């Protein structure tokens, strides 16, 4: 039986590095969107979802809500 600690060493370092670069680019875009006000708060989405199926259903939240 192989030692499970050695399995981590089998993944090529280039793959891990490329994945990290892609993640950083997405994070930078997300931070830029937040800085520019292009986001919807969790609370706004929850309010909207809780209104579904009620007589006072809310419209979908918009950026900045």
C-alpha cells in the first residue's frame, strides 16, 4: 500500500501555479467590482427571496442594494 503523504507530491507544480494565477485574476476583478459598487448584499438577496410567494413580493435587488 502506498503512503498517502506521497500522493500530494505527484501533482505538477505548474498546474497549481496556473490555478493560483487564475484565482488571483478573478479575485482582483471581484475586488474592483466591489470598489465600483457593482455588488448586491447578502441581506438584499435574502429579503428578496423571503418575499417570494407573498402578496408583497419584492423586485430583484440591483447593484448597490
